C-alpha cells in the first residue's frame, strides 16, 4: 500500500515532524527529513500489524500488496 505523509520542519525544535493523515494518531519525528521519513515508515508498520486469524480448515490465506 502507499500512504501519504506530511513532513514539516519546526524551527523552534530544530526537527521534522511526520504525520500519516490516513491513519489517525500515526505520527513520528526526526532530526532530519530522512530520519523523520524512516521513523514514520516504522510507525505505519507498527500501526498496521497483521491480526490473529482463525481460519476454516478449507480456507487458504494469501497476502496481496497494493501499490
């Protein structure tokens, strides 16, 4: 999947914030733009962990990547 992120530089803090608008509350920060980007990617992964599934005996589980 592809998510949009909003990066903003805060001159008072001297760091970058990163927010994913599609995932409420999913935010991070970093001292550099690149660090903020890496941190928000990790935050998104933690926000969307795979859930536990109980499958029927005849069911098949597959994964699909979008984007």
